[in-house]
C-alpha cells in the first residue's frame, strides 16, 4: 500500500496536539514513545523518554502523523511539518527519495532503521521536507 501523509513536528507537545485533533475530527490516536526505541536506555535523555517518537491520528478524513522533534529540529510554526510517503516497493521508494533529495539536502540517509526496512528524510530544492518510508 502506498500513502501520502502530512507529518507534523512539535517541540514536546505532540501528544497534546494529537488529542486536540482527535477531539476535533474524531478517530484513533496511536503513539510510539522515545522509550520504545531499542537503544533508548543508552541514547535517549530521561526527559525525552515519554515524548512521542511517532504518533498518528487515524480519522475518517485520513491520517495525520506527529512527532516530538529533538531540539533544533522541530522548525517554526508553519515550517514544522514534512510530507511522508509510505511504500511497499523498496526500489521505487529509493528512486523517489533520490529524486526528491536531488538539489536539496539529505537530513537522514535512506537506510534501514529499527522501525522500517528503509527510511530517509530530505529537504527538496524548494525547501519542503519529505520522509520516505518502506514499512517492515
């Protein structure tokens, strides 16, 4: 399945925002916390363990994803989002990532992670952030 999802970056209040959006439009909230990451004990500061590593609101209107971005990565209001594309086809995903990153800036290389077969983040040459994901 291929999907295109807005992904909102917050400075520590992603869970509050997802709850607010759920109250407004309905749906179900799903949250993975920084403490759920495999290396959390060694790499995640205590004050971030309860923050949202990845969250989403699944509603009748579609999905909205949200995360608490580490300091300096959340952006300013209006610049605190990325467009996320999830695909099953790893080769197609790699091609999309390469084209979107061309002339822009790679924020996270397209590679295997603990949460995805492949994942990468890039800012395109027009200044928009993209997240490309191949689910496990």
